[in-house]
C-alpha cells in the first residue's frame, strides 16, 4: 500500500512505517545469523569461526549494494513526494540499469581478488578454506541481493514498508530450511550455508516482482519506459541518481572497511576471540535494530517531505525520532549489559567459558556508547533523505580513520580488550559530525528555498 507521508501526524507515519521495518530487520538479521547458528551447532567452533572471520567482508559487499540502492530510492521517494509519477518510473528504470552494471563489475572484482583480500584479513589457515568458499559463493550470487534490495527500497520509498517485510520473512524461512538441507542432508558444509543465502534472496526477488506486477500499477513499466528518447534527460537523471547513490554506497563501504580492519585485528587473536566477537556482534545488531529502524523510516519520511518542500515537518520528524532513540539506547544498553551473554550459547553448541567471558567484556564496553550510535541512525538518515551526502560521507571517513587507528593502536597496547573500544570511539566522532552537519544543512536548504521564492 502506497503511503503519502507529506500530510498527517509525522510521528504516527514514522511509527507505522518503522514497525514493519523493525520486524523486517529482525528477520534480516535472522537471515545473517541463521548461517552462524546452523554452522556453529552442526559443524562446530572452527566452521563457525570461518563464517565469522569473513562476515565483515560479506557485510561490506552487502553494504555497498544497500547504500547504492537506498540512494537511488531517495530520488524515487522525492519524485513521489513531488507527485511526479513519470519521474518515479524513470527513477526505477535508471536505478535498475545502474544497479545491475555496478553489481556485475563489483562481483567480478571481488571474486578475482578474493585470495589477496582474505590474506590481508589475516584469516587463520585452519579455517581459510571454509571462509573462502563461503564468501566467494555469496559474491558470485550477488545479483540476487542487489535486485531484492533495489525492489524493496523502491517499494519502501513509496510508503509501503509492510510488503518487503512479508517477503523477507518468507525468504528467511527458506534460508533456514535450505541451510539445514544443504549442510545436513547434502553434506555441503559451510558452502551449503552460502548457497542457501543466495537461493533465498532470489526467492525474495521473485516475490517482489510478482507483487509489483499485480498490486503496484504505478511501477508498471512499458517497453517505451526503457527506451532512451531524450539523451540529455537520461544523462541528467543518471547523474542525479549517482550523485546520491555513489556517496551513500561509499558511506556504507567505509563502514564495512572499518569493520574488516577490526576483524583483521581480531583474527590475529585466534578462533575463540573470533567466535566470541562474532556472536556478540550479532546479538548487538539485533539489540540496535529498533534504533536503526527508526532511522530508515525517517529517511523515507524526509525524502517525501523534502520533495514536497515541507521543511517544518522534516524538523519535527527528526526531533521526535531523535528523542525516541535516546530512550531506546538506554533501554537496549540495560538489556544487553544484564542479559546479552545468556544467548551466546545459542550460536555455538560447544561454547566455552572463555568465549562467554570475551563476549561479555565486549558488551560491557560497547553498551555505554549506544546513545551515540542511536543518534548516528537519525541524523545520517535525515541528511540522506534530503539528498545531502557530504556530511554523512565525512562522518564515515572520520569513523573509518578513528576506528582503524584505535583498533590497531589499542590492540597493541591492551590486547583484544583495547580493540573493543575502537567502535564506540568511532560512534562518538561520527555522531558529532552528523549532528552539526544536519542543522547546518537544513538551515542552508531553507535559506536557498526562501531566496528563490523572493527572487
């Protein structure tokens, strides 16, 4: 169902939009952790560590695609907010073409240089083979991930956050079933888990296409929609999409690179530390999903209102969601500090006291800084919804530099405990930049609009 968020109660729109997103994000994490749970409980600690050792590389690849498709969907949302239906269809066409080209090139490059990448990441020899085949298979099947994220982003840009949720739930169930079949029945081991991810994503793509065909007439494209009738307009539209999509992809990739650097440091401490950090990060990602969901919902809300030039509504939405995330950050920190490690054993059937203790230490450190992480989700998405990419990009670069320096330096000084502080320090840096960037950007945008009206 298409939703116009340029009228009505801002908080109600954001809440109703974010709830399906939250549920969807939970299932997205189930998508990610199902492999780990199944691998850990059926194959043991070393195969579990193999998946965990390359998980940041998997996330980097996914982040690039998610950033690119979300950036393209910002243009779709802005055009829908401006009631430009022809522009919406044009945005879908341009987004599909660009996403396909980027994915094919990205898959080929990653697959070609996978061995040097894993060597640079310090993947231990005892888990190298499983780690290589897991990430290689996912990279080769990346087109299914791209198409799902693109279609889901377009559907959400038009105000429908429920439908992608339903498809994600179905795909997650398929992922779990297929992983069990491939690993236990076909004895494919860790590669079987990767095959399950690719196939289940392809199922989600098919469901999105069928839904659009029967329920979203606004997105029905004719052969003429794919024809380049005016080259100058096509080039202009391509530039407009890339202007937002590429910086957002870079932002997400920078985050991913930072995680890879930390993982490369983590990999030097052995399988127990890798397994503990892998499990703790998955639990933390689930805990922070409510905050992230409000941020994604805010991006769709801001994009539509930016297209409609309703800046007061943008400000009101940002203030309300920022307040909610403050409350959520405190609540989630409390929950994680006292109960986070109770579910570590669900990931690995043979969990040791050492792994539990390492994971617990990580959570004790990171939860103190959830406030800053919550504000990153708000102000980054608000800026991206307005099509502003400069400050999010600068924040990501600062986050990468700070995270990398802290991870390497503190790990040398204090061991893996020092490494645990690198993420929180990066959150503080990035949130500060985004906070001031948002207020400066929206004041500048309003000033320019008023200047045009008076001229």
